[in-house]
C-alpha cells in the first residue's frame, strides 16, 4: 500500500513533497499523480498550481504560498495567499499568518494528507528541505516524490544534450 493510500489518522496526517518538474503535467510521475489524487490539501506556488491541479481531486483545499504583492507596508512580506480551486474546496486555517511550513504542518497535524508541490525536484528546493526538517522535528511522516529538475528538463526539451559522446 502506498503512503497516500494509508488512512490519515487523528494524531497526524502525512506529507508528500512532490517535484512538479519543469512545468509540463505530462512529466509528473505515476506516484505524483497518485499522491495528488488522494490529497486533502495541496500547498503550492502559482507557477506549480497549473501543473499539478490537472491531477488533484475535486474538493481539495489549495493553499497558494506566493508572497502577497500588496503595496501595504504593514502587511507581512511573504504572506501566503489562499487560492480555492473550486466551489466545494475547504480551507485549512488562516493562511494570512502562516508561512508554507506552518501551512503544511497545521494541515498534517490535523490528520490531512498534504501534498507540498514545488517546481523541479524537492531535493533541490531550500524551502522544501526546511519543511522536511520541520516534519522530522514534529514526528509527522512524509515522503519525497522526485521531479525533473529544470536544469536537466529545459535543455532536454530544447534538444541540447548536457553531455556529448566523448563524455565531456
């Protein structure tokens, strides 16, 4: 049984750190699609939402972690903004006072199956690494679903090899 098919318990849920790749929904792994289909909460930036939303189930709570661009000087920069995918979506907490790690932890502690989607590969994302450490510290189970890093995916799409036949 895969980790996203395990029932989320009342003590804590589960977090999947998902690599959304270079921006093509067709490049998501089968494991990524499975995690998205079973997610209760999806936490992602704007540039990743369109890639992963295709595979998210209807009614998933979607939390957008993009910083607020409001000119209000009293507003906390880096404040995540809530984005709801459809009319039946639920919200998790009050995103105005939480960063992405807190959004992920709050949802997971509430027994939710959380997918934290990042562009490229989660192993190359500084914030995802910090969020993984927060899961470890809190005893929240998590998994990492790799994605294609932009440094490899973009040249491949352009037909530019990163190595030649001589191995240079």
